[in-house]
């Protein structure tokens, strides 16, 4: 999320070597209109509502629930372990 309001963030964090972008596009009923989307130059990203990866597809997920899903937290931990420079 942008630090400039509820708009999408369109840049990678400064000095990041690896960026995992998991996002969900806002539904019409979202009271805050929170909206995610692709981030240029991300090494790894998924729209968790419509991912082509059948094991990672959550059509009813929202911005308010996505970071509480065990599958999403596991995806974050796995990708960071695979890609973090030690």
C-alpha cells in the first residue's frame, strides 16, 4: 500500500534485492477501496484472487483477510527462504 493514501504502491521498497508482491484487487463493496496490483520489477508476484497456480487461488479473499491466511503466510516464508541473500 502506498504511504500516500489508499492507492496502489507501484514501486519496490528502496534497496530491496528481492520483492514478493502478493496482491488482491478491490471489490466494489470494499469500504476503503483498497486495491493491489502488479509492481514493476518484482521478481515474484501473484494476484491471490485469480492466480493461475491452482494451489494458490482464493477467489473470496479480501485485503482485510489475506495476511491471516496460513497459505499466504507460508508462501511468504517459503519465497523469502528461497531468495534471501544470507
